[in-house]
C-alpha cells in the first residue's frame, strides 16, 4: 500500500481461515467472502469513506488462532441480506489488495474498538468489529493535512 494514499480512520476487523486468505492472496489478492452477521455500520462507513475518496480497510485474524492479525485489504463492496435460504442474516463482502502483515503480525489486542476506545480483549473471538485503523496502515502525513481533517469527520 502506498503510504500517501488516503485511508479511512476506521476499519473492519474480522476472522477467516488462514488457508482461504492465502488462496485469495495467491489469486492476486482479490476475493469475496460471506459473514453470518449484518455489517450495517461497516456499510455506512464504506459509503462515507468513498465520499472522501478514502480506502476503507478490512483486517483479518486467522479463525484458527485469532491472537495476531495476518492480512489486510481494501473493502470494495458490502451486500447485506436480511435472511438467506436458511433464515439467517448475512453479509457478502468483496476485497482487493489483500496484503500479509509482516510476520509476526500485530497482536489483535493492538486494535482499538471504535465503540469503547479500548483495546480488543485477547479472548474476543467474534467475526466482526469496527476498530480504529492501525497506525501502521495510515498514511504518513502532517497533523494539519487535509487528510487529517477528513479523517476526523468519518469518526
């Protein structure tokens, strides 16, 4: 990721099996997944980030071991479904520019929950949370840049 690109100050944290992510990475870093929860807030944040021409990121931990973040990507689309054929709500989402974090990836506990402004607890194992975008993924700009002003409005 170009460190001068505009990136939204919030992101989605989710979990997916590492082998699925490796598969998408080997296919060029694009993919589509389904989650059994409606990502309503994420959909609104994705729309808002587009208004400001910002990338909205999704960060992944491995479902089999959620201790560390393993990949991040640009969230491209979110489709919400109230009920599928089995009467379950769900979200289909697509992403691109899937990139592995340098090993070892950041700890999941380094993420800050947007709602509470606290670190994500080590035992958090749910597959959806809105968090502050890790500072390592934000562009390196001066604090008075126009990007910072737009970032504050998205929060």
